[in-house]
C-alpha cells in the first residue's frame, strides 16, 4: 500500500512543485507514495473567499479561522458533513507545521513511516485558531528554530524525508542506514575520481582494497566529523574506552588526511 500525504494549504502549487521533482517525483509516478493537496480556500466562509480573521485580544496580523481548516481536514479523512464528534481514523496522523513544535529529526522521520496516511496542515499569516488544533492535531512539528512565512516548505521537507524511507523509493533501500543521523552520528566524508585534484589526494586507505581497514577508517572519520561539527550528537554516543582511545589516536594524526 502506498504511503499517503494530504497537505492542507493555501498554496498547493508550492508543495506540488517540490514533491513532483527528483526522487519524490519518481516515487509518486511509480505509486510508492501518494500526494493530495487540499486548498483551504475552497472551504471559505463566504463568496469572497475569506478564510482568516482578526485576532481576539488584539495583535497584528490575521489568523486562519477554524471552519475552513476543519472542513479541509474532513475531506482529507474522507468524512462528509460536519460531525459533532471528530473521528480520527487509525493509521492516520495529523501534523501541524509550526515553530512551536518538536524539531524534526531522523528518529521522528523513521517513526512517521509507520503511518499509512499523514495529514499536514500548513499555517499562514499568524497561524491557525488554537481550537481547531486542539481538536484535530496529533502533534506540532518544526523543521528548525526559526519562523517561515508559511508551512508549505516545512511540509515539503517532511514529505521528502519520510518518502525516501518508504520501501521502493530508493534504488538501494539499505543506503539510508549508513547516512548521517541514522546511526546517531554524521556520515563519514566521501570521495570519488580523480584520486588527486588540485594537489589534494584521496586517503590512501580508501584505495587499498582492504575492506576491514576501510570500514574502520570510515567509522573513525564519522566519529571525528560528529565531534567537530555536531558535539551535541557526539555527547549522546555511547563509546567504549577503546573507541575513545582509537579516536584520539586518529584525531592526533595529520588533522587533514587529504594532505
């Protein structure tokens, strides 16, 4: 069964233009994932297309009203009418893209792949009326500690990250297992031809053909990169005393293995 994404948005073309490109575009074409974009403005409260209103309590900007968002969500879940009791179908998870949410990471991405249907609500203006979020949303998710003009780009990021873990999307399904963050550390540096470029050489061990030495070199390179670039991640690793010693010895060698 294809994994389904439903995006509730005022700008469906923005999400579609990203999702229909590259790997996710091929995944859509091959039926590994499905994308449904729902225009919130189709459920406007009047003929003028109104979906927002001024804030109670004062403040600048406008807020999306609950009625259009709720109606769009009902369409995404296949429910008709305006039921008094909201029914949350099994294997369906509703996410509001918000700077207030839990920051998206690889562990969360892997968790989301267990869902059959993800409904992503994109806010705009000052966001969405809290009441509809309380009724509909299972979780708020952020892609970083900054504010965007709307949730569409964040929704596209989440779709991309989750889709590539769906079986059949990547040509080598095991490839993602060694990528940055999948093992709690950053991926090791990668090299290709030519072996020498502008006086910079590929580490000799990678040309040796000795797979055990290559594996160990790449592992230590991964640890070093994590220590230097993401010490917050490194501090969460549970390394043995021997691994610490080996990393120290590796790090104390020529600091730039390309030279």
